[in-house]
């Protein structure tokens, strides 16, 4: 048997072993997925700490006081920013309008 034949035989054996290992791995993954098939009750998450909370929770924060306070601060900051985003351009347009009139 020549060296080329031995290398070819060994390569075929290694390829066969690799195919068998891949097949075993796929079968194991299928079994694992079947085991993980579970359902969680419908829920949403706290907007601050992402803890699961019931769907009907409004505002969407958990029972932790720190989360509630953080949400209130964020909400007031958001409202303030919204007012500024509309108010400042309105003032600028008013000033330009007054300049054009006079």
C-alpha cells in the first residue's frame, strides 16, 4: 500500500467520523429543543429594570419605589424636552415675523 493510499483511507475515515459526530450533535440539539419547549404567561417588562410585570400594570413599572421615581423623573424630563422643542422654534419664527413686519 502506497503512502497516497494510506492518506486517502485515513482522510475518508476522518470524514466519516466527522459526519457521524455532526449527526449526533444535530440529534442532541433536537432533543434539547424539545425539552425546552415551555410557555411563559403573557407579561410585559418594567420600563426601568426590565423585571417581568403583569400586562395590565399601568404605568409599566414594577413595585419597587426606586423604579417608580426613576420613571417619574424620565417622564417629566421628556415632557420638558417636548415643550422646548416646540416653544423655541415658535419663538424664533415669531422673532423673524416681527422683523419682517417692522
